[in-house]
């Protein structure tokens, strides 16, 4: 922020606070009449409430009123306003201390976890900047970072009130994007395996669908298309939900296979219960896809069920019965 703009902001906050100091008590309606900046006035009032400097009167009318808890003459206006502005706005920090500027100049690998989180949170709230919020979250999860994706909005908000719904969405989106980038990089760097039978399919699915095996709370059906040499071409999400309620229609499966010009494919889905034993519905869906594949000329190599780090081949399961 330019020095003149920062000085103007401080002056504005000081003028609004000075107006409040002249009142013994005041209402929301009276605050809304403050010329030009009702949002800033409300921000100041929220911070005064949080710090216990004012209290809301037990008034049953539709217009809440507030009263000073302490003698307002003891409040150092300049010091209080400077603290409010600097703690709410990362842009007021020196350029070399701002997370975004540090990322631009140093690269993302040089940033601390708290700085990466601050960039995703973007903006703070009165009394807590995005960087302070990032530091709080980092302090809670630094020894168990793998659990961060499992924290919902209420959990993160309990750690820092500066985490809004958009901030939580940005954090979750960033985590998922990182996962997908890593998965793509791993797939492209490794020698592509040949998936010619159940054992190959099980090893592949336990590696590439590890998240599905451990984290998915609903059943998800995915497919892996294969080329003429049984190398994986791509994976596709077919449907989410139980097989009983969302039958896997061959049309959805073979649409992906035809688009990829696949010679064969593998189907994989999870059991959130933790038991990978195939159900009767799993067997029915497998048979239906096999029959459709014979007609279309694209072979189903196997259907793998994953759960809690384990996997079962339906092809092997049927042979053992």
C-alpha cells in the first residue's frame, strides 16, 4: 500500500473512532449514519466488542445499543487504530514480508506452510490477518499435515475465525490440485506398466487409487482405459454413489473408452465400509460390462474393489467360488 493511502486509511479510522468516543452509548442505526464508511464503522465496533472495550446493552428493541465498558478517555486512539489496520491487512507489511511477494521472488518451495495458507486465505478479519490465520493453522497441523484435507470449515474456523467459506474452498481446491498434479507427474515419470491380468490390475489400483481406498466416504466408480499393449491411457471418474443406487450404465463407461480409442479397460471402485469383498451387485455390474464389451469390441480386463489399503479382483473372486 502506498504511504499516502495508508495515512489516509489511518486518518479515516481515527476520525470514526473519535466520533464514537464522544458517545456514552450508541446504536447500530446511529452508526449507519456515519458519513461515507458504515462498513469500517461496523468493523471498528466488532473489534471493540471482541476486546471487551464496549458491550451490547440488554435492550429488547430491534435496534441494538452499545456502551463503553471502560473510560474511553483512557484509550490511545492512534495506537489502537494502528494495531487494527496493521493486523488486518497483509499489504501494510513491508514488501519483503508479504507472502505473495515472497512467492514471486523466491518461488513456492521457499515459503513456510503458514505463508502458503495465508495466500489461499487471502484476507483476514479485524484483529487477525491472513498470515496470522495461516500461522495458527500451521501450528495445529504441522505434525499431521496429511489430515488437513479432512478438516471442514467448522474445524478450521475454530482454529482461526479469519477462515471464511471462500477461504476454506480455496484451501481445499489447492490441496486437490496439488494431488492431481502429483498424480499426473508420477504417472508420466514412471514406466507405464502392462495390465494384462488380475495381479497387475491389483498392484496398479492400490498405487493409483490409494486415496479412493482410504479417504472416499461414498462409493466412487472409476475406469482405466488401456491401449493395444495393455498400457494405461487415462483414468476417468464414472459415477459417485452406491452401485445399487447409481447403476454403472455401459453407455457411460464405453463413452470414455471409445473417446480414448481404448483396446481394453479396468473398472475400480471402493467400499467405504473397509471390506473389499465384492457384493452381488458388484458381480452383476461386472457381468453386464463384460457382455457389453464383447459386443463393442473393447474388453473388460478386470473389476477391482479397493478398501482400507486392500484390493480384490472380481475375476479371481469368481474363480475361487
